């Protein structure tokens, strides 16, 4: 059985479309990703999920990095942007 970061890949071959924002949804889909599912997070092309800068971006050389809040709940996922208006 394949592993993913030390966890058995029980959900290997399963693809999950993540349209969630903030804690409840992203933490759930992150757990699915750790269990082997391929999680694809869909975000707004105008800045992505609001959680990317929710607690403020850092100043200095790392100012363009995502907030720790976003990284905590969206690890082990793929990310795409989709403009649903066009």
C-alpha cells in the first residue's frame, strides 16, 4: 500500500474538488489529502482564497508569501484559479 507522508493512502485514486474557504472545509479536505486523495482547490483568480491574507501578509522580503493560516489548512493540495464569469 502506498503511503503519503507516513499515512496509508486509503483514498488513493480519489479526486476531490475543494471549493471551500476558512477552517471547516479546508481542514476536512486537507485530511482527505493526507489519506491519499488528490485534492484540487479552486480559487478566485483575483487574489485567491481570502485566507491567503486573512491575518495579514508579512512585511519585508517575505511579503508575497501566504499567511500561516492559509498554509496550515491547505497543505498537500493542488490549486487552480477559475474565473466563472468568463
